C-alpha cells in the first residue's frame, strides 16, 4: 500500500516547487501551514540532496526579499517508452519531462515481448548516447503499452491485441538500469501526458483513437485504473453496426467500438470506398487536407465514438474530453462528429460546460506521460527519504 504523504513532507514540498505552486520558503509555509523551521529544515535537506537549488531574490512584501527556490531537473534523467500496435517511440528526458533525445519507428507488437523489448532496449541506448548520458544516470523508466496492465507488477493481462504478452514481466527488460520501472496502459500514460507537469484537479477523459480505442480516466487530477487496472477500455463496448451486418473485432466479439471506428476500421472503409490509400495515416492526412470522402469517413467514425462518449458523459460528468492518438490528428472532421453525437445525446446539465478538444501534441503525449509516470514514481515519499538519507 502506498504511503500517505504528509502535507509538509519533503516530497510534498518538492512537488509544490517543481509544479510551480511555490517558489520560496515563505510560499511553502503559506501553502502547507507548517512552521517556518520545519519547512526550512526540509528545504535544506532537499538542497543537500541536489533536488532543489537556490537562485535569485523574489519581490519583497515589506521585509527582506525571499530567496527563490527552483527544482533541479538535471538531478537525473528518465527513459520514456511509448509502445503502440504498429510503432515505438523512446525518449530520454530530464526530471521535468523535457525531451533531451528521442527516436522511433514502425514495429509490430504481435512479434512478441522478446523481439519488441530488445528493440526498445537498443533504442534506449541510442537516445542516451545522443543525449550524452549513461545508463547509471537513469533514475526510472516509464513504459506505455496498448493493453491492460497490472500496474503493481508491470505485467500485461490478456491484452487482446498483444499476442504472447500475457503476464510478461516488462520491468525485467530494463534490469541494466538498476532503477524502478513503471508500466501502464498506453491511454493512462497519455492521460498523464495531457495533464502535464503541473497536473490538474479536474475530472477529464483522455480518449485515444488509433489502431485501438481507449480512454484514460482522470479523477480530481489522478489516473483512475479501476479494481484490476482495466478501467477505460471503451474500445470493446458494443455499438450498433451502421450497415446492419455484424463486424468481428480482434477480441472475438461482434460490433466493438474499435471494430467500427478504430484506425483499422477507417482504413477498411476507405478502401471499400475506393480511396487511393494503403494506411490509416494516409486516410487521416486526406481528411486533414479536406478530401470530401475521407472527411465523411472520419466524421462518421467520430459520430460512432461520440455515441459511446455521450454515455460516459452522462455517467461521469467530466470537465473536459481530450482526443489524442493517430486518428485524432485528422482534427476538425473527427471532432465535429464527436461533438455532434456527444452534445446531441448527453444530458443538458452534464454537457453544459463540457469542453471537447484535440490534444495540442497527440504524437508527444505518450512519451511525455511515460516520463511523468517515471518521474512521479522516482520522486515519491520513499525515494525522497532515501535520497536525503544518502
């Protein structure tokens, strides 16, 4: 069980500084209600551990100007791995999730954990070399994978589109780094990426539309994983087939949302309509360029997705919905279809202030989220206590 963080613990004070909520000892005292002596002692420990730095003077409010504090994001680095069904991206970042080097290319997740994770390890060594870093400087590793994951162990659990991955210990592939390794469903990871370093206190749905469709659920700023880690797997919710004919999903069921509106379905329908494409990416690019038939296909997929999201809006009543993933790069056509269905089917109260947008950087949210997951794990209460003890 995770430890409960005290409001004025060293890790809590560090979080306030690194997320921008405080920049001096006085502001930390005001935020936490702790005594000045307690805050100063713990800040001094964090400075000695190399996690905080002093620099410059703030504005005076009538006395001596406060000494400013800043998080030392150069105190270490993390590896961020974004594994998709057909691609992999690996980045090395500092402790503020700023990307120092990144590389990626096409893969097939169905090749299995051995070949895929061996390629991830090769790419990890490559980005470390490009950034001028060594494996010994890696503080933590974050990995997002396109299937349900038991978060406490980092093992996928019967992932429907990852044959051969069930119960595979993903952290074991990173033993060379001798650091904590965190693995989670890719949509949960993307949701963290969308919240950013500063985080959020909102209730948010982050919906990835790519080869598969999934939903990261943010409750009061924290990822909600459910009892077994499978919360948000909306791609396998059953929906009505527009043509009336059943469509078999890769999971074996009929008329799953993914089978009717995911990236594979979009390509299938584009080929049936005679569009000159061979990949989902090409369909998305045509839609983004305003090609009529491609726009209608993407907008129709958006309506189908929106019908499911409308039910989630009525149930969960989020502040906002953020669309991400490869198909989300189609932009306006997808968003128009989703908004049409969500606003048309949701209860007026639930949709009154609901904001539905496309991610500002859908291609980066996976890597950024994987980095943030690793950073949060590295800077938890136990890790900070250990660092200060050293």
